[in-house]
């Protein structure tokens, strides 16, 4: 399982690689972020 914090504007790109959003949008240093996860497929 891979967890990552990304800039919110990249959500669509990460979703296309199989990541799923696991948080609401929040500000970090004044920049909108979201947490996403990629589950290992076995």
C-alpha cells in the first residue's frame, strides 16, 4: 500500500494511475492538498 500527499490539482492524474482519494482537501503552506492511496494488487 502506498500513501501520498499531493497537490489537489494533480488528483485526476493520480486517479488515472489507480490512486484513490482518502481525505478531504486541506491547506498545507497555503496550497490545497489531498491524501491518496494506492493499494497493491496481488
